[in-house]
C-alpha cells in the first residue's frame, strides 16, 4: 500500500488540508460521505477544511489517511466493548489495544476478525458438499449423459461427470476471505498486516465484495455453522465500511474506509440495554415499535411515520393490563445542557401515542462519561400535566452489563 500522510482528528474536530493533499476523486468521495452526515468538507482560501461529525474510524484516500478517534461519549478503551455489546458478539481480547494501536478502531476490528478466523482454523473450517462438473479419465460421481452424448459423441476416452465433494470453498468461508482482504487495505500496522496475510491464505474468497455482502445478508445459522456468527459479524462491519453504505455505487467504486456512526451505535446499545433491563421484571421489547407507529397524513407529499428507538411492554399495577414505555436514544451532551425543545416535543408525542392516557411517560437515554444520572422533566399545560420525561445518563466508562443493571433499577 502506498505511503499516505496520516491525518488525525477527534470526533467533532476539524483540520485544514492543503489543496494538493486531496485529489478530485477524494473530493468526490468526501462530498458523498457529507451527504450521509459522516463529515463536512468546505473549501477555504488555503485548502480544504475537513470536519468530523459523530463518526469515528479510518478513511483511506489517495494521498492522506484520515484517522478519527472518539472524543465525546465513549472512550477509545471502551469503544470495542460497547460495539461488541451492541452487535451481540463476544468482546474480543484485542479491545484492550486501543490505547497503543496507532489506527485505533479500524485496526481493532481487523484484529478481532483475525482472532475469530484463527479460532475457526484451530477448530477446523466447515466443509460442505459442493456440486462440480468436470471431465475425468475415469468415472467419478455421476456420468453426465447429455454432455457425453452431445460433446463427446459417445466416445469414452474422456468422461463428463457430475460430483459432490466436501470442501471448504463455501459461503461461510468465502465471506471471511473477502473481509480479510478488505482489512489489508485499511491497516498500516506491519504486524497486523502479516497476521492478515497469514490467515487470509487459508480462506477462499467470494468473486466480489458485493457477492460476499449478499451472502451475509441472506445468512442463516444452524448448529453446523453457529460458531461462524462472531467472525461474520466483524466481516460484515469491514465489508460495509463500518456501517457507512457503499459510495459512488453507480460508478462501481467505493471509498476505502471503516467509519462508525456513533448515533447509530448508541441507538443499538440503548435497544439492547432496555431489552435486557426489562426482561427480569416481566417486560419485553415490542418488535417493530408496535405496528405502523405514529403516522402523519394530509400534508404535502407522502405520509410520514416515526416511532421510538425502543418500545417496552411492562407489567402494570393491575396484572391483567400492561403499559407501554417509549424509550429514545439521544447521542447528545445532555449531561451538560438541558433537553432541547424539539426532543421534548418528540418524546411528548411518543408518550401520547403509546403510554397510558392517565400517566403519559417517556424516557431519554444519553451517554454520560464518568457516572450515572437521572432527572425527571414534567411538562404542564393550562389543563394540567401533559407528560413526564425521564432523562437517564449512562456511564459509558463502565461495562455495558453494569449499565443494564442500573437501567433495570430505574425501570423498577
């Protein structure tokens, strides 16, 4: 991989790049990322101003290598733990290397993939029967009578046969080979690159990264391949660029990078935290946010629908009835300033649409490094109480499992 100038900045920080550091192709790719709210690129008199939004990771451009580290909510040492928790996969031992890893998040994800692939190699790769058509000097499998008659005209010096052989060249392994190859383009660590090379040689590859992603999107797991699920989780993250959709797909090119949208991560974390906290108390998450959600009709254009990030069904005072509690994840500094009017209005709508009419309640969950916090907002109108909003701050410096216990005590 050619040498690229390293550029480091933190989440929500900006840096000035010289005009010659970005090619026209880089500018197109960065503008495409800008439309996805990953970063902002603006032209200045002396060059380009690149500002990271709520995004962390690595972006490999033609002449520079941009590394964006987490600054606001989740420390680098804890990021992989919370990411693994959100994805429902075991925390890799490599999560402890963030403080020393020069490329942080991207190297850790690649190292997590290597770790899982090495485990699969030790256990033995899964093999399955694969259909093959071939020409053999002796009969193996079944004779392809139609091919023998039309291509060899009945001659038997060479036989057209159809065989089923057990081999490792199956989709479970091919997607990992493609992901290992993608990881090689992201890392600049010689040790990690050697490990990727060593492991990648043992895995077949899919024809294209798109083919590997299609296989992952249609993946089903049984007792035969359940052990592949953690490795496939990290492979999917790498092949999708960390959650950022493919760039410039109409032109058949993509931006090399591994970018993680922190608000999306926080939403996934809150969904699992709330679900696990409600379970021991007889509650459960409502799949799909209770049907069609809250719908707005009659305006210009199509009808709009919105629903909370998480809707919990909890046992009420009367065991015959249950209550719904809408929970929304907010990746904002609500440990330093008050809840915005827009979020108050949004949560009041959720409480009115889902919670009981006599006690409309909703919950906001935000990250708060360094401790837990809880405060209650009561919104009143001329005719009395409109709703109660519970604002919960989650300590992101603790293990996620401990945060689930704290949320459970609040729900009680």
